[in-house]
C-alpha cells in the first residue's frame, strides 16, 4: 500500500518546513559544459548520478589508478598483513620508475606511511611501485591483486596492468568505476582518507604540493586525486561536502590543469546548487510489521539494514511518495536480516530510491500446535 512521504516522515517534514526547504522548486538547467572526454557527478550517500557523459566508457585514467593502489594497500593494513611503521627497502625498479616522483633512493628504507603520503599527496610513481612490491612481491602480482579487488567491488569497466597508471593499451577505468571506488575509500578507510586533503608533504628535505587545485579554492573539497599523461590528458576526481551532502565528481581527459579544476568545480557547484540529499530512513528502525505464520510470535518487525538516502531536485521534497511491498505468506523460521520486502521512493513517475525491507529480529518456529493451527488458517487464505 502506498503512503505519502509526509505520513512516513512527519518529523523530518516539520524540520524541513522550519528550515524553509519547502520553497518552490528551482528550475534545473543542463549540466555545465566541461570539455572532458568523460565525466560523472554522483551523490555519495544516495549514489544517485546527477550528471554524466560517457561515464561507462573505459579510458586511460593516468594516476587516478592510484586510488585502487591505495585501496589495496589500505585493505592489507586493515587485515593486519602490513603496518604503517613497516620499513620498505627501495628497489632499483621503483627508483627508476618514470613520471612524478617522491625522490626515494635505491636501497634506503622508507616507512609504509611515508610511501603512502608520497603516493597520495605527491603522486610519486616511485613510492607507488615500492608499495606494490612490498605488498605483493612484484608490480605484476600487485596488478593482479588490483584486478581482484576491482571484480569484488563490481568495477566492470576497469582493468589494471600496473600500480601507477603509466600508459598501457590494456589499462583503463570508467568514470562510473572511479566514482564508486572513491566512495568506497571514503566509507571504508576514513582514517587514511584524510591524507587526500593534505596540501603538501616533505620527504628528504623536498617539499611537494598536492596537485589538486581545488583544495586551495574550495573549503568544502577534501580530496581526492589528480592524474595526467600525454595520452590520458588531465584528470581529476574530487569529493566535497557541504552540510550533510557529499558529492563526488570525476573528470577525465581535459586539456590542462586549470581545465580539469574548472570542470570539477563547475560540476560540484551545479550539484550543490540545484540538488539536495535527505536521509529518509535510518537503519534498524521499525518501518512496518507483518503477519508471520507458524512462528513463536504472530508478527515480525521490518526495517532496513543501512540508511536510505534520496537525492532530489532542490525544493521537491513535498513531491516525494513512499510505498512498501511486503512478501505474502511469511513462514517461520526467519533469520534476522532476511529480505522480506522492499521500500520504494518515487518522485512523480520516477523511482529515485529503493531498498530491501528485512526482518529486524529472528523469529523461531512455533510449537507443534501453533504450526498446525496456522497451517489450517493458511488453507483458507
């Protein structure tokens, strides 16, 4: 049965009214021109795509690749396989890697933490290869690890041949994959993500500055990564947060540093100006109850196991509708977390968010007599 959003979220609607967010909706212009080969603008919480161009096209990502390198190394840290304090002996291959550099030296030992900062802040290819070799023994084996993570994350438009993003005909990513990966980095590794907002890093008495110009232009920007090769052009993935709304933009293949920064800024401004994101349901809260048959109780509480967000054109909150569909004939036993229905949120005729309804508690099988009685009642259903 459908319910108006005002019925489902009266407290939130009241807050919005007090805050003046129920004004007439703004007309939504077309997304800004970027001059990029491909781009995407996505809300972090709802994962709604606000604007995109050729976002599924697999193209050369240059040093944006290092987001996956970081994800793989962060995962090894999380699993306890390596530590930030570990000392890495720098190989000649790492030292000779062309492109941007941290200026590490052959045979010297450098901590994993310093190498990560050299990769993230300075975009050092030498630091990146050193990390890959430390984690997997060789860069080739590390690339296989990157591809395994890509498969697990559902990055269907990505394939990695190296850890740095140096040109290779079989090395590519899509803007959609990059946005997804950036979101996972923010969500899973907040303790390390803070390094992406660091403006400079000094190693071996050499200070280098983060190439993400938006860190200086816009206080809401807190990451993420630049990339450039002659063949890839100038690329930038950016994340910015204003109040409770975080956006991720990916711009690939522009023709200069200023162009990638300007394109990213324009996309972020567009998203924050014309859209808004709301948390509609929180995880663990009871949203409905349903009859359960043959159980030790007659009803099961239903909710969601993660918050449900919706990103909508600014001023459109009152036009939202929400409805739930619940499975017929729910039979015990039921484990906590078992999907038993779906909550749908629509704006006009468009479904803008939906999520599974799950059992909030386990329901055990009822007594012999309860099961017999319910079996008889089900016969007449």
